[in-house]
């Protein structure tokens, strides 16, 4: 050993502690080569290192350096052992897999611990140890990803197995009865040349009442219990309200269009009424408006008769009774012959043989003028009906509340009507 150390006295300094050598000022080095007579520990050390590196390593005999290299070798052993572990890794379920991930790949996992140790590996060994460490990390990531994939494809099969589901792949919903009837009404009037007009549900008083000939203090305003969003005590026309009828859409149409006007206005309206089987705080309307030169009450009656026969059957009769609305003059309520008893009288029509379905009349000249249409040249008619009312007549729904309860048993009854 001493011959060897002497021969190598002028070789490079210790791979680990050049500083220490200087301090000791004795050139004590061991050149680790196969010919060197090494102790058992030294041989083990050498083989371990030569396995991982092709280059030569110089070590001083300072005990700490040997110990240090031993520590590095232990690290390589650890990497090799972990590599074997990772290759053999299996997990029975997702929880086990997550535990494995935490054990190897988490912040405090085995691989990260080795990464921290890697900082103290001497420069000569960094490349080899680094490659080994990277191999371990990649293998662990790949293995966990593969296992995860296998679980996911397996899990989807298990979790989504719903034995209560229908054997049919797609369950179609149904159209709401009110939508069915609304579409039917639109369809009938569209065939007679009416277009659809739309407007806001939150409106100002001007469009809902004032321009429709409701004077600011007129009791007719009380006919419709209104929801107020914003009240302006100085100027009622500036009140912001939820529209109580879709006539506001008619006003907006007249404001922006010159006759001929032929529109229907379907939409939701709101009234402050106690909710019961026959009243709700919101419902749906379809209103119609026709303005042109020489429009008469006869035109109105004919259009409504055609509508009633298209909607309820060709033998349906209509009758008009005088009524009052601020925005029409003359005004009328229209009844149709009861389609349940055929006009003989039943509990539904209260024995009269007639049921009321809508209100109508000739547009009041004041309304035309308020909306910028010359009432001396043009005249027109308007009508309005509740979609709930028409739906009740068509399908005999006893309780109005069922329309907004979203009970699928009720809604499914309209499957065949779709
Ligand atoms: Zn009847």
C-alpha cells in the first residue's frame, strides 16, 4: 500500500477533499485500480463505483472520504433497490395507487429525498448518479401513469353501471304543455300572416298603461294587480313594473312601425294574485294586433272564428259579448262552444254550454295617436288570450299550479301531444 501511495504521490488530489489533503500536507492517496491490494471494504467500494462509472477515482485515506464514498454507494444501492421496487409495483385500487404515488413521487417521497442528497454527490459522480436517479424518476412516473390508466378504464365500467336505468340509450323529454299550446297558437296565426313581436318583461308604466289609454288615476289600473319594481310618486308613467299583459309589446311595435302591422305577442306576464288552483302570480299570454286602412270588427270576428275552429275543431262556435277595456272601443269577450259537452251544458261550462277564452276589440283611436299612428287613416283590432286558459280547455288541466311544479309525471302525460 505504501509503495502504491508513494508512486502516486504526484497524482491528482483526492476526489473528495483536496482541501483536507493540503491541511494534512501529506500526499496520502489511494488509487483505486484492480491491481491495488485493497481491503475487503475497499474492494467492495471499488467494484461498486467502477460499476457506475468508467472513469478513475482518487481517494485520500482520510476516513471521512471513504465513508463519504460509502454513503454515495449506499445511495446508488438505494436507487437500484427502488428501481426494482418500482418495476414490481402493483396496486389493487385507486387508494393504494395514491399511497404509492405519495411514497415515491410526492414532495417528501423517496425520489425527492434522493434528489436532495444528489446535491452533495462529487462532480465526478454527478453524471452517473444523476442519470440513474432520472431513470428511477421516469420509471416511477410511467409506472404510476400506467396503473392509473388501467384503474380509470376499469372504474368507469363499474361506477356507471346503473341497474335502474332504462335499457333505451336516450330518454327524450317532452315539451311543456304551455309551450305546445303556445306553438299551436303561433302556428295558426302565422298561417294568417301574423309575425311574432317580443318585448321586455320588466317595463315602464308608459308602455304597460299610459299609452294604452289608462289615465294616471283611472280605476282601470286596479283591474290588474301590478308588481312594482320602482315607484315614482311624481310621475306614474315612470314607474318600473313587471308587465301585467303583453300589450306593452303592441305599444312598442306601433312606436317603431308604421301600418300595416300584423303581429302576435306571446310572452309571460305577472299579476299580484294569491296563488290557487285557478290563479297564479304569473301566466302566459298571446296577444294579437292588426292595423291597416279600413280594418273593421268583421275582420276581427272572422279571424277569431278561424282561430277557434283551428284550435278546438271545425264545429266550434263563437259568441262575442260586450265588455270594457281601456285600450279598445268597442270591446268584447269571446266565448267558444264548450268542447267538453258540445254546448249541452256541463260542470266545466257551468251549464251554459259556453266558455270564455279571450278579450278583444277595435283599437281605441287614443292608443293609435299615443303611439304615433294617424287614427283618421288607420284602424285596427287587438285581442289577447291566456295560454293557460286555452291549455285547460284543450287538455282539461284542473289545477293551474301544475304547470309550474315541474312534476315529470304530469309533464309526461303530454308526450303523445308532442
Ligand atoms: Zn260544457
